[in-house]
């Protein structure tokens, strides 16, 4: 669905990064700050690791 919305340009945001994602980034599985688009598992893994002392 996101591909249909972004096929003519624009960006998408998710709840896990402040990065504005382009369609090519989403489709290629690009990693920004250690996360892919809508990477809830990766987000929780990163935050669990940061919470350890």
C-alpha cells in the first residue's frame, strides 16, 4: 500500500525513526541509524541493548 501512495513522490514516516523514508529506501531495505522502515523489532532490540548498563 505504501508503494502506491509514494509511487509519484513524497515520503513516509514511521514511529521508530525521525527519518523521512522514500520509496526506493523502503523497497531496498535501506538501514538508517540501525533500522529499516517500520522496524519495530529492530527498534525494541536497539532500545533493550541501550537500556542495559
